[in-house]
């Protein structure tokens, strides 16, 4: 109903399909990147939480997070 009231210019169907496929690929790549980053920093976050529970210090939890994250990044190369 709204489309009849407000005609919007569109692309030809072939270009719309190509644009959809390109946007889908970009979206999937972004999701894969986010998931890889989460799995990269997950051990560091777990260690930081454990250190925080044991010491009660956010400073030492942050230090532990940075050290484990650095080791994870170096280990991936």
C-alpha cells in the first residue's frame, strides 16, 4: 500500500540481485571476523575473570587479559 503511495526509484532486477549478493558476502565476512575475534580473546577473558575473582583487583585482571591476549595473538602467527 505504501509503495503505491510513494513510488521510489529502483534498480533493475539484475543489479538488485548483484547488490544483494555483494552485501550478503560482506555481511558474512564481517560475521566471520567478529567470531574469530571473539574466539581469539575468549581465553584472555576467562583468565581475566578468574584473576579478578581470586584477587578482587581490576588492575591485575586487566594485566592478565593483556598478557594472555598478547600470547594468543603471537601464537596465531
